[in-house]
């Protein structure tokens, strides 16, 4: 036998048994976003490499070591590691934001060359939202409220909690950075080589270190919130007041800085303890400088993205009553001269009249016994049977595969009404 070829590590197939749950989760996401009046956009999966380097930041983990980059003749291209950069690029390119507000969402695969583990993959899927042109904290609050509504719909609201912080203006952050570096320099003995490098390149990322000794020391480190500029402080206070007013609980986490460089003011993450190490199901924040930084007319921006693999895992873990529908509701079996034609006609009639049901035609021959085995395996509720005598009498036998009801013979024109009464 020829040697088989396997999927790339960290890039997963979605099997026929998993896809109904994925579709259900995606439908909940779409319904919530539509109910807030947001519009879908679709961007390419590949963008030019400098877009990500400029938007996300050269010294971030994503850009410095996780991107899938390749040359296409003399142009360097990258598989998108996230959606914000491409969305901002598209918004500038098509004039979506010039003198205009936009509330947009997207869904699709992203690529990061990380070490795969539960909840962390090299190809993963995000649903993301980006809002352009609104500077005030009401929109930050709306995004958080919207996600909270989604968690309820997914049945995971008791298992996620909100972490919130403000990282202020660029200038405030620069002041804070100096204070933090001065503090951390006294504790270099506790640092790994990687952390020492971070101290020079991206010291704020040391705040979310996993190094426990350093974590303890960090409790006494200067706090970013104490360095905020007045405008950011006011913005954050208003956001907190809005969340309080609608009863959304949050924890202010002064160590939350996020791993991408474009943020200012609000940053937030929804986290769970039910998934092990990869517990962040959604992260986002404000990025008021990014549109201008990428060559557009200055416009504020704010958004978030959630990891669909993590949401699906969490739903599986904690929501025991997912209304996932079986793909097949009705299975048509037939045997005998000319019965295929009747079965095809009936199947098409059912699909026209009842398109919400899954109607499957057997197609692969064999005796009734074999066909019923397939029908049972499909998980269908009803089997419709056409043999030669049924065909000649314009009738169909209806059999309830899940038991409980006697099988019966119906005139073919009554079948649609009967099926309808059963679902
Ligand atoms: P991020 O925090 O890098 O932010 O990713 C958002 C979410 O994507 C994470 O919270 C996580 O659920 C999921 N995720 C990230 N990496 C992986 C991975 N390797 N495997 C599985 N899931 C993963 C962003 O991407 C920003 N663009 C969010 C944003 C939009 N900020 C403003 N607008």
C-alpha cells in the first residue's frame, strides 16, 4: 500500500461528528453579532508581511517567532496570525472608515507557529470584531456586553470571567516602562535569559510571566494604573461605571497588557479555568493609533477576537444540553425494478417541501436488510420504504427507526403532511 500523508502538526481536521457543534457555535456567534447590527467582512488569509510587522510590532512573540512567512517571487507574504491588521488594511484601502463609523466582524482561520497543546494550535479559528470611528467608552462597554450575551447563549457564562485593565496612552506607557525597568533591574537574578531579553525589548510582557518567583516580586512593582494619563483614567472609570450599571462583573488586573503592540487604553480578556493552561477564550482592546500608523486618516478603533477551538472545547466541557441536530432526519430505502426513480422523485419532493429536514437517499444498492442497517446508522428518525408493490400502488411504508411507533403504509401524496407532523 502507498504511504499515507498526514495533516501538519497543530492543524486539525473537523470531523463529520464534530462539525454540528462547530456549526451551532458559529450560528450563535453570527446571531449575536447580527442582533447588534454589525456587518460581516471577509479578508484574505495571506497578506504582505510588513503589514503584520508594523501593526502587531516587531518585538512581539507573534511577529518575531510565530509567523508562517514565505517569498512569492520578490514579495514577502505571511499567513495571517490574527485579523485586526488585515481588517484595518482593508478598511483603509476601501475607505470604510473615512468620516464614517464601522462595526465589523469576521470569522476564519489564523496561523501561528506555536507549540501545539490542548487549546493551542498552529491553525486555529477566530471570530473577531473591529469597530472604527468611535472614541468614547460606550463602545468598549458594548463589545464586552455583547460577548457576555454570547457566553449566555453558549451556556458557558458561569465558567468565564472578565479581566480588565487600561494601559493608557503611548506616553503614559513610556513613563511606566521606565519605572518598571528600573524596578525589574534590581531583580535580574530571578530572571531567565528570555526574560532578561524581554527586559530590554518588551518589558511590559514580563508582567504576565509564568515564573513564580518573579510573579511574587511583581506584586510590589509599580502599577500601570498609577501612571495613566487623565484622559485614559477618565475613559477607564466611565467604562467600569457602564459595566457596573448593567451588572457585568470584572476583575481589574493591573498585570494584563496583552501580547500585541497596537493597544492603548482599554484591554480585556475573558478567561476560564476549565481548559487548563490555554484559558483565554477571548481578548481585545482599544487601538486608537493603528489606523493612522498603517497610513489611514486618524480614526479610533476597538475590537476583540475569540478562539473558536477554545469555545467549542468549553461548550463540550460544561454545557450538557447542546441542541445539536442530527444531519439525517429521513432515510429513503428502495428495492426492485423501477423503484429508484420513485425514490428519487419522492426525496426531491420532500426536500422542496421541508428543506429544514435532512433527507438522505440510500443510493448504494443491496437488499433491504443492508439498507436498514445503513438507515439505523444514519441516526434518522424515519425510514421511508419503496418496494415494487408500494411503487405500483403509489404508496410508501413509513418506519420509525427510534422505535415506539408501529410502521404504516401511506398514500404517496399524504407523506409530506405525515412527515411534517412528526418533526
Ligand atoms: P489574541 O489574544 O492574540 O488577540 O487572540 C485572540 C484569541 O484567539 C485568544 O484569546 C485565543 O482564544 C485565540 N487564540 C490565539 N492563539 C491561538 C492558538 N494558537 N490556538 C488556539 N486559539 C488561539 C488577537 O488576535 C487580536 N487580533 C484581538 C483583537 C481584535 N484586538 C482588537 N481587535
